[in-house]
């Protein structure tokens, strides 16, 4: 054990897990919020490194992120002993879009998989995956089950106080993989209040955007991945005028695709009018209120769909087809796509609001 382990309480019943970490490929950690998962991840990372393995941490806790900003899954190789996951500098991030998993289950699972693959490509032979504290209910079962299938861990480590994680792990007992280890919570865990969690997120975003500047990114260079916006042809003037009349709202921009019309409007649209438009243009006709874009957190994607950086969408010029984005990304020409998130963030990292997943159209 290194000197850094002196600061931790390591219950003796954790010993098999520490030993197993020295030989495991992928290790998935499960446990409630404030169960000590991230601390355990740091302990395991040091153990695996000592077993002369190349170790990476995938931080899939999108709310209380240590590796990279919130709303992302972060990945870092562990070059030396660490005291905490917060010591790590991200080698890659993958934008999920939200700080809570419930309405972003697919995004959470795919981002965790993407970062574990990136870790393997970077040469990691042990990948330790830390997760959110979402452990109860059907959403937790769906998400953790998908992560087990996608990541195919050798080792599943559940940290629990009582039996709160059992419904997520008991069905693996008849399987060859993953090996499931149950660890008791350390008595040294210090819980964070709701306010502490929110302020930690704000500080992480603030630090991430501290060196940011505004970039003008044309839509044609960086089309939107997860909204009909930018996927169709600009609608002719008479179609826009008709949409404006139906919706009783100013149409700032409209485009047509085979399966519907997409419009960005300045005010709340009339719902009966939207129904009329669907009858005329296709059932997937949708409308986005421009307010849903103001200060929207976005992922700026590179040529392989990887997340180059996060950004805050601050202005959209619908005529010139240009988005103005506050971001630490230095070279706008590397941007090849945008992934819209669902939270609105100020430059100082304060969360201003959130959109329903349906809002982006
Ligand atoms: N094994 C431990 N020994 C000492 N302190 C711990 C230990 N586990 C957790 N803590 C304390 O509790 C806090 C919360 O633990 P953390 O690992 O962040 O929990 P989780 O990731 O499950 O939310 C840590 O910042 C640390 O101060
Ligand atoms: Mg944690």
C-alpha cells in the first residue's frame, strides 16, 4: 500500500476486491449516491497500477463528475497514484446532455461504452467505471443492465449499506460473468447535501468554461445530430407564412423533410395549429421554441463523432445559419457536428433551467 492509502478507511472485507482489481479487465462500480464509489474507484485504480497494469478510469457519474465537466462521461488514464478521482485530467469526454440520467438513459449507456472503448484503444488493460447513484426503480435497472451488457465487465462491485443494490445484481449469480463482489460501505463516507451537489456542479462547469471564448460555427460545417434542425431544406416563404398563421407565433426559421416540417418559433405555438400542420406536412412535424436554445449546453463533435468540447449556445443567426457558441475549443474548423443537451447553463456554470427531451423537436 502506498502512503496515499493512509487517508482512507479501507474495511478489511474489501481485500478480495482490491486483489481482484489487480487482474481484472473492466470493473463496474455500483452503489447509491454517497456510498463511497468514487473513493473506492481511486483505491482500486492505485491497486491495479501497482499490479503493473495500465489503468483508466471512466467516470460515468454525470451529476457529480470528477473526470471532466458534468453532463459528460469522462475518461482518464491513471499515470501515478491518486488521492481522489478529482486529481485526474480527462483524456477524453463524451457529452451525455444532462446531469441526471432518468431521461437520458440511452445517452448515458452509449457514452459510457464510447469512453470505455476509448480507454481500451489508449492501451488501458484495467478500466474502472464509476457510475451515478441512480440505483432504485425501473430506470436504474434499465441503465445498469444496459451498462453491464455494453461494457461486459469482468467484475461488478456493489457498495451497499443494506441490500439496496441487490435488485440490480442478484440475477448475475447464475452466470459465468461478471463476477459480483458486495462490499460494505465505509463508515468514513461523508454525505453531500443537495446544495453541495449543485454548487459542486456549478464550480466544475465554471472551471471548464474559465478559458472559453465565443466561436461562430456555421450550421453547414457542424449540423445537429439529435434534432431535425439542420436535416431538411429551408421552407419557402409561403410555407413559413402558412406555419406562422397556424401556430399564431413568429416563425424564425423553418425547414422541410420527407416526414414533416420543423419550425423554430419566437413564442409558444398554438397546439391546434400544430395539429393542422401535422395533417398537412407529416405527423413528425415539430416546433422548437427559440427560448429552449438560449444558453443551451451543447457538445461540439469532431469528425468521428467524438466530443471535442462542450459549449454554451449563446446566439443563433437564422439567416446566416451560424451558431455562436461559448467554448474552450480553440479551432472552430475541427467542429463537424453538434449534440444538443437539455440543460441551460450560464457562463459562470449556474444552471438556468432545463428543457424536456421533446423540446428539441
Ligand atoms: N473509504 C473512505 N475513507 C475515507 N473517506 C471516505 C471513504 N469513502 C468516502 N469517503 C468520504 O466521503 C465522501 C463521499 O464519498 P464518494 O466516494 O465521493 O461517494 P460517491 O462517489 O458514492 O458519491 C468523499 O469525498 C470522502 O470524503
Ligand atoms: Mg461519486
